[in-house]
């Protein structure tokens, strides 16, 4: 009846006291009580979000001149932040879509939070190009809307316009994917809520879901097709983001390796951010049985893979610069490694390429503290990757008299740190009012991948084979046998 | 007229439930609906549900997006406002591909999701009929329409559920018609 599950695989739901009732209780619990910790962090990040709004207001009022940009370096922190956030947004859809298509059961513990993270990260990302326009009120004209100016349409040859389409499609499709998965879980909360107001709110959110056979059948069809659509979509988005650079004629940007290199980097940074958030969430809401060390190890394997792909891309770029025999390209890379931004390049290399190599050791992959610290390292390293690509390529251009150095102003710093606050603020609200783990999906793997189901099967097998197969659960089963 | 009188059988184990569905259908008893807290693999076949055509709808919406994006960009760049971008062709098909792809995905995803909501009767604030509040928690339910059944048929169904491992069987009568 069920897909085959090797008994050697570790369970994805720990605890021998688990059943459907307990799963519901555990996973809905975070929405039913409020901790002081949560309140304090929400207020703090909320204040940070207000500062973000203030800095954006300052930018609009006084103009882009309040940023540290100069004549040479026209793109700096803004576009760095934009690409960084978009990259972080990639893990959500990767986890929900690609891991669904590959039937990786460990996705059920982390997909919901990762999808939410995607949406919040894309919101943060979108702010940067929009406010970089300067005259934000003209932003609607990036879309081909009918107008009385000619009519004048956007240039459909431009990767910047492709980006507009890619990111808005990505945002709205991720939203659909996320919300359609939330309906059954909102219904779970609705049906167990006591208060009238609470019931009313969750009834609106659940859209009247009941869980009938036909609903589930269509649900599965919808999520499968959305996954199949999102998989090429997620790859296309970062490919197109990389086109923003790759189709230019700036040495250091004009390289054909950019699309796969950016996609790998995006998955890399996205998984790191998922780990950062999930390690906090599992601790804060006592979800250790559902986000297990097994989940963390699986994510760490992806981190070491994508981190190494990114490392190979860095080295390939260097080789190609040398091999091209093109003086300006060679200078750009020489300058990137040994020029005035040496410190940034070294930080990027050590955080992104060297530090994940620790994950070749199983004990490191399964260590929560190492994982948490490394996930932060990767987040920092990936921010510097974009900074290195964008700023070092622009800083020393063809004309030595215009060579420049970029220093951020308080507005630059405020917008960047503010966007992190916005992200965390939205995520905290999500984790308080929404089911952070996909309840229905966790239940659907309960009979295959939980510790309880494995113990039951081992017991059955054990009876048939003289106890040999029950080795994985020797402890509890032995006790059981004596009773 | 829709029924208001039902029998609700409740199970708490996925495999027992699936077996019960097969057995009950084999006995020729009509199942009105099934309610489960999570998707049960093999339930579609056990209930004899027809395959959904939702993915076909998704394809058609996607094809609409493709066509619309390609024709619109071609019309703008060749007819409505042709512009010379550094001597490049007026109809650069390769650079239309990214936007065409995005629009295909956008139309397909939105069209399919909206179709899904409409077909499943899901919209914000809809108050559904709740047969048992635990069907979204830890109980797998089978619903039988009892409006036109005789007393003996009803007790037969109840006994059948019990013998198939149902942990509870009860009557459910709604006073208002379904919205």
C-alpha cells in the first residue's frame, strides 16, 4: 500500500508517543499561546521595520544621492541586497517543488516555513530595484500598461524587464503554492478553536475546507502541477537575475557561467537561511520531534553540494579570465582578488567555499551549534559574493581617473538592516498565527516514516525473524517484550 | 433536494480505513463522501473516483498565456510602436522567450488555482457542513446518505462499519440546507 521505506532510514517524526492527535496538538500549539520571547522579538523587529520605512522615506524625499553611490559605482548595496534576498527566496520553492517531485519525504517538516520565507524574502528583494528608480511613483510603467505617451512600451529585449516578469510571476505563484497548502491546516485550527472570534477568523482563512476525497484528489493534482511549474520557474528567476549582469559589457559580469552559478548560489544561501530560521523555530516552539537532526543533516548535504558548486564556479571564472587572453577581463579578476576589495573576496571565499567543507564529516552535519554558526557564515558569505561581483567590477573601470571606492551611508545601512527586520518581523507573525509545519503533510507520512510506525513494523518483523530485524528499536521493544 | 440526514462512521487508522472503504463498496453500499485529515494514498481508487481534469485545465490556461505573451510582444515590437534598438531585428524571437515562459507559468498557475477553488467550492468565509470536528484532526470518516434509507438499511450500514473497525458510528442531522 505504501511506498517502500527502508528500515535503515531514520524516522522523520520522532517520539514513540506520537499519533495523529498528538501531531495536531504539537503543531497547532504555537498558534494557541504567546510567549514573552515572541512578543519582545516581534516588537523589536517591528521597530526595525519602521526604521526601514523611515530610510525609504528619506531616500524618496532627498533622492538617491543619500546613498553612497557615485559616478563610477552606480549599483552597490541596493542591487547586492536585491540579489541576496532573491537568492534566499529560492530555497522555499526548491524545497516545496523540487523535493516534492523527487519524493523526498523530509520536505514535509520544513516546506511550509521555507515557502513563507520565500514570500517574505521576495517582498524584501522587490523593494530595492523599485526604490532605486528614484521616482517610485513611476514604478507602474515597468509593466506594459496602455498609456497616452505614444504609446510607449517597455523594451522587451531587456533582461531588466524580463526580471520584472520573472520576479512578479515567482512571487505570485509562490503565494498560490503556499496558500493552497495552508487551507487544510487552517481548517484543522478552525475545527479545534474554542473562541468565537478565533473560529471566525480561521473559518475565513480556511475557505471552507472539509477534506473530502474529491478535494484531496484535486489538491494533490494542483500541488503536483504547481510543483512542476515552479521547478523551471525557480531556475528561470535566478537565471534571469544573472542576465542583468551577464548581458552587459562590463568585465567581471560578462560571463556565460553566470546562470548556473547564480542558481547554485541561490539554493545555497536559501538553504542556509532556512536552517537559521528552523533552528530557532524548533527551539522556540518545541518542534524538535518534527524538525529532526535527520532533516538538518539532509539540508547540510545540500549546503555542501551547492557550496562546492559555487566554489567551482569561482575558480572557473578565474580560469576563463586567464584563458580568454582578454586584458580587461584579466584585470577585473586580478583586481577582484588582490585589489582594494581583497578583504571582501577573502571573506566570500572562506565563508562560501571553505566553511561548508566541514560538512563532509557526519559529526559536523549533525551538530546543531555548528549548523547554526555555519548557516550564518553562509548568509554573510553570499551577501559578499554579490557585493564582490557588483562593486569590484564597477569600481575600477576602463578609465583610471574615475576609479572609486564605495562607502555606504547611514541610509544604505539602515535600508539593509531594516529589510532584515522586515523579514524577521513577517516571519515571526507567520510563526505565531499560521501553522509553521504542514500538519496534513506530516500526518500523511506518519504511517511510513515515523518512529512509531517503524517500531511497529520492526516488532512485526521481529516476531517473524526471531527478533533480528528489530535491532533499530532494541531499547523500547525489549521493554515491550518483557511486559 | 439535498439530504440533511447522514450516518457518520469514524476510523483512526489509515490502513484499516482504506480496507473498510474497499469492503463497504464491494458490498454495494453507496458512500456519500469521505473526510480525512490528510490525503490517503489509494483512496481515490478505493472510492472509484474519476481522475480529476484539473491538470488539463492548467495546460489550457498555460497555452493561453503563451499565445497572449507572444502575440502581444510581436504586435508591440512590429506594429504598434516599432523601435530600432541599435540596428537589431524588429522581431527578436529569442528575447521573447523568457517573458513568454513566465506568462505561461503565471496563467497556468492562477487559472488552475482559481478553477480548483471554484470546483472545490472554496472561498473566504464559506461555512462548510461539519460532520465531525475531528475529521481535520485525527479521524477518518465515511459519510452515508440516510435520507432515503430504511431503518434496517441504516442499522446494516452501522453494523458493517463496526465490523470493519470503525471506532465510532453516529447519526448526523442538519437542520438547515447546505449553502
